[in-house]
C-alpha cells in the first residue's frame, strides 16, 4: 500500500511540475525555437515559431521585441510587406509601455528596419508620410529626423533632405551620422564648401569611422578633386584594410590623375579581396539542409557534376542537418588543391550520391569591375595584350558590367576590331565610352558619325585633369585629321574663289575638332580671311541669339545657364573670336579653370592683336595659378 501511495505521489509531483509551465514560459520556448531556426537559415520555421511566441505571450504590449524578431525573419524570407507590418507593430507597442521611453535609440533602430523594408520593396516614397506621422507623434527623437532626411537622399530629393537632417543635429549635436548624411546631400547639390564642413564635423565626432572618410573621398572624386580624394579614401582603407568597399574606389582617382603604377597596385589589392578558395557554389538553406542554388560555370562544383537543387546531406562525413550558413561555408572552403567529399540527394536519384570536389581559387563576379579597370590601366601603360586578357576575363565574369564592356571595347578598338568595339561602347553611358566610340567610327572612316558623337559631349566634361580621358581625346582628334585636312583644303579653294563666308564655315568645322597644334594653323587661316573684310567678324543671327541669352543670364548671375548659351553660340559661329572670350570668362566664374584657359587661348589665337590681349594673357596666368594652388 505504501508503495502504491509513493507511485501516486510521484505521479502528481510530475504532473504538478508540468503544470507549472506558464504562458510566458511557453512563449519563450517558441521564441527560442524561432531563434534557432533563424540562426540556421530556416526563416519560414522562424516565422512560425515567432508568431506562436507572440500569440502565447500573456503580456502583448511588453513583447515589442518579439515583433522585431518576426520582422527580421520576414525580411530574410523576402516577405517585405509583412516585415513592415511586424516592425510597425513593434514600434507601436513601445509607445504603450513607458519603459521604452528610456530607449529612443531602439525606436530609431526599428524605424531604420522599416525604411530598409520599404527600400527592398522599391517603394521608399511610401516611407515619407509614415515618417512624418512618427515625427508628429514623437518630435524629439533625432533619429526620426535623420532617417527622414536619409530617405529623401535615397530618392534623390537632396534639397528636401537638408531641413530634417539639420533638425536631427539640433536635437543631438553629437550625431556624427547626421553630419555625414548632411555632407552627402550637399555634395550631390554641388555645394562643396558646406559638404566639406559637414563631413569634417562627422570625422571630428567619430574619427575612427571609415564611412565618413570614404564618403568624403567619393564626393571629392565626383567633384573632380582627385588628389584630395586619394587622401580620404586612403584613410578609409587604413581603418578597414579588409573591406572591399573603399579599396574598390581608391584606384579610380589614381587612374584619373594618370598615376597608373599606384592605380595598378590599388586595384590588385581590391581584386584580391574578391578571391577565395572553395568549390564555386552558391548555397541556401531549405528545410534545415544546405541546397545548391547555383554554380560558377568554370568552377570546381560544376566540374564535379553538382547541380542546382542538389541537397547536401554530409560534408566530409558530417551530417549537415541544422548547419548554419557559417558552418556550411567553413566546411566547403579550405586550402587550394584540397578535396571535400559531399554526399548529396538529387530528385531523380533513388540513392544518395557521393561527389568529391577539389577546392580552387575562385574569383567572384563582383571582381569584374576591378579587373575591367585594371585592363584600362594596363592599356594606358601600353600593355595592350595584358589589357586584352583582363578585358576578356572581366567580361566573362559579368558581361553586363559597364567597366567590363568598356575595357573589352577599348581592347577591340586597339586591335582594329571596330565593329565589335562599337557594339560594346553603345551599351555604356560613360563619357570615355563616347570618346572611344567616336574614335572607332573615325578609324572606320565614318567621320560624320564620329563628329556627331563627339560634338554631343558637353565641353565641361572634357578636362586635361582627367588624364586618360584627355589622352583618348587626343587619339580621337588624331583619327579625325583626314577630315580636318579636307576641310582646310576646301576652305582654301573657297577663299581663292572669293567665297569667304563659306571658307570661314569650313574652317570653323575644322576648329571644333582640331588639337592644339592644328588649332594654331586653322586660327591663322581664319585671321587672314577676317583681315580681308571686317564685316565677316559680325555675328551671324543664330549665334547672336545665343550670345544675347548668355549676356542676360550672366547679368542675373546664372553662370551655369550662361555658359550653355555661349557654347551654343560658339557652335553656330566657331570662327568669331569674342565668343570664346565670353565663354572663357564665364568658365572662370564657375571655377572651371581648364575650360576657361582653353577658350581664352583660342580667343588669343583668333584675335592676337585685340586691345584686351594683354589682359586676356594675364587672366590665363591667374587661372593657372589657381589650379596650382589646388595641387
């Protein structure tokens, strides 16, 4: 009897212990299961468990963080709308519990996740009204203002980004990120003095964050200040030596300055960060197992016969169920030349298959841009065969990469394959592609098409400070020499017939395309014709219209618009000297000194005896000095 009583007592004790599991405990058990699923990449399983935890939690308004976890899982699973809803639920609950008032940064973090989800949906515009509602509800959270400004930046409304970003700084003067964002907005608005001050303040507040140096370096690169750009990009690289993001930019200002040795060294280091030793397969987690999502065409996985959707159940004898992505990668990578044995399951195979894969050095598709740049660097260094090898490799890695297309097009151009070159250049929107495309047409003998392409390039986009571009321009003008020669011969015939206006038009066409040496000869011919009849120096009606428009805009201080009008006037009458003077002075106001100097020199070639010739020469000296000070 005592024995039976003991058993009954133990039974009720166990039953009582089981019965002690509270709803909160049950919610926490589901939460832990969700965390484990999330960690191994099973995001659907994580979603189910997190939803159970939310339903089981007896304190729904205190469990805001559970909705954050659910939002994270939805986001990883690609359910961005559901992620937004979950994050919004999380944020809403923080306003129903005063405890969260002590943690405004947590609310900022959740709003950042909401923004990220809208961005993934490619619908950042819809985030703006939501942010405005939040700011009305909580006007003292500086992160809300900063995020609203950042959203405006990402949708290209830089002017609207300024006010909320400044307000974020007013609320928290120590917010380095807000100063960084302000610098980015000013940079895109070309307000460079304000840009520089904002970035410098961000660096002052947080001198160990590479982001601020990197963004300032990038902005200076876009401004065309290549030397200063290098300084800040190098600092970003020094702070994060193993990060590709800054190394993948550093070689560009070196290249544009014509410092090809430094550019080559920098690009090689960047490319090395895109290499790893492995099997060349992309992996995803499906139902707790690693599954092959894709393989590189020439990689070891493909050579070993692995296929998309193969499920890896063992790596070197170890079962892979519930492996995290990190553990899978660790198992597949290793030293070059070593082997890894995989047991896989395939849909059309009844039994598991064994595949032995030899690890190789893999170059990712992301290296295509760097290798394309390396090809261009080698080309400028005169290493045309090496340039061609790199161009082919870059194109094979990613045929849609603009730098790969440009590099292969340039190599085709150098090897006389003009049709193939044109096809590649036509896919690239960069200015250097237009110069090279025009060169290909000129070498084919299609001068009309070459001139059409070259003439469409805005003059301010062509600067000797961009050394490789200027070199390519010189090669184009050389290819156009036969056309220029034909125009000058035609002008001589027309002059001999007394048809001076027509002769000037021919010489004007030649002047548009002449290099410095040929320009002197063309301008000399123009001067001789002009001296025969003073009436020839009168502005044609079309040129007069553009020049007057330029005068009006100059008086209004609208120099950007003025220079466009003067350039139109020059195109209409390229043999009229004073048009170049006006254009030069406006470029000077815009601090575009290379263009100012080039136009003023043309003015002096066309009007060497002008009353203001001395002043024009002195102005060139001043602009040259301004350029020296920048260096």
